[in-house]
C-alpha cells in the first residue's frame, strides 16, 4: 500500500473538533498523515489536538503564508468542516490555491447548514459549494439534516450531538478515502458520495453500505464510477448485487481483501452522475 503524505485540515469550530476526533480515533496512524485546524475562534483552536492551529484574524498575507507553510510537502489535502462557517469561506480558496502551487490533490468532507440556520450561513455554504464544484478534486457534501437519520431512536437531538454524529461519519469517510488512495485508487472523484456497513456475509455488508443513511434513495443508479471494498474473499453474490443497482455503463472498481474480524466491512465511494 502506497504511503502518501496527507494533510487533514479542520475548517472552523466544527472542523477543529472533527480533527481532534480523528486524532483520538487514530485516523492515519502509522501513515504519513498530519493535522491542522484553521479558524476564527482562538479558544477553539487552543483546545484543538492538532499540532498546527492557524488563527484567521490576521492580515491576508500572513494567513496565506501560514497556510502555505502548513501544507508544504502534502500530496493530498483533506478538508473537513461546516460550509456555513466564516472560516470555511475565508480558508477554502486559500487552501485550494496553495494546493495548486504544490501540485497536491484537494478533497473535502463538508456538511451544509440545516434549514433552520440563518441566511448568512446559507450564503456561506453556497459560496463554498461553488468553490468546491469548480476547483476541488473530490468533495463529499452532506446536508446536516441527514445526520438526524443516525439518531432516529432519540426524541430530541442537540446541535452538539448532531456535530458528534457528523464527526464520527466524516472520520470513517476520511479513513475510507485514504485507504482507497493508499492502494493506488484515483484521487479525483468530483462531486462524490460514500457509504459503508457491516454484515455477517459480504452480501449483508454490501447491502448495508448501499443503504447508508447519507445516500439518497436509488442514488447508486446515478453513479458514474464506483470503488467498492469488501473485507472478505471474493463473493460473486455481493458483486452481482451492486451490478444490479448501477447503470450498465458505470465503471465498477472492486477490491476484496480477506481482513475481516468478527464482521465483514464494506465501503462504497462513487462519483455522482451528471455533476
């Protein structure tokens, strides 16, 4: 497995906490992965577990130099955070500009504001979406309402709990994407989505991944290209199940490795059709 220099950057308060969560979870452990947090709240940055924390309340030249220095040597820059934050609006274009200067790929895991949030955050999110669609190599953009689906058994869920759900899912998503790139997979997936799941068999695991709550119903039918990984030996029934869900002309990249423990794990990464 190729060991690629990856920089994971948290954007804003949510991104800083997501990065701390990834560090605690051991994301990138044993690999060439480092972390940074960028934001407008010094108190949040001071509590960040990342070694590099960049405060945005400085002149633009200093900020650009700080971010450029933090990204030096990276081959893949993975950004995580909420697109409604002022930090995302300010930092995203700078990160992508710096990435182009060092020929690094840019990947983003971004959650959009809920419908209940104010217009400013929604405008920020629209700006970030346009930047990512135009300039990022890969971006996973999720509406925050989707994260409620992971707590359906709770009558109420706070914003803090919602952020914890997003952190955990993006943590796993980052791991899945780095594993994909590490085994020689493509870095450029455009507007992308992912799902994952567990099962007693490869077929059960694949079914769980295909029904992952972040995915829209029948979304796999609109996939242009898919990378599927299953931690079991080759299983024809699992592969045939996916083939029946996708278009005949979709590109399917299948990877099986018999590394399962008590349960088999399956993950799906794909590019959305027509975007």
